[in-house]
C-alpha cells in the first residue's frame, strides 16, 4: 500500500534528520514510527516490553563511546553535585 502525505517543511526536516542520525531512509524511519504507535499508545506492561521498545528505537547501544557505565554514572553524579547555580 502506498500513501502520500504533505508534511510541513519543519516536520519533514526533523524527520529526515532523525532518520539520518539512525542510518535509516526517511520512508523506513516513518514506517518504524508508525509501527511503534499502531497499538494506540498503550503503556508497556513488562520490563521486556520496555527493552524491546528501546531496542526498536535504537536507544540500546547507541553510546558505544561509554565502555564503563558505572564509571560514567559516577562522573555524571560528581558533575551534578559540584555544579554552581546562578
């Protein structure tokens, strides 16, 4: 099935940028978005549902530069504890 949509330019640019960031074509990215939301936006029921959703969205493993997550967490906590508020 084929569908043609007229999108506002700002939305089209945003979708194209996100698709490129994920290494997907725009049609593939839009298909991914539609397949995730087809369930009517139901909340995940189990931890496995959440992990599957995160994997589908490309959120798991996208920060390959962080090799030690606990060390990174300690660094972020130290930065937050020592920040100066104006």
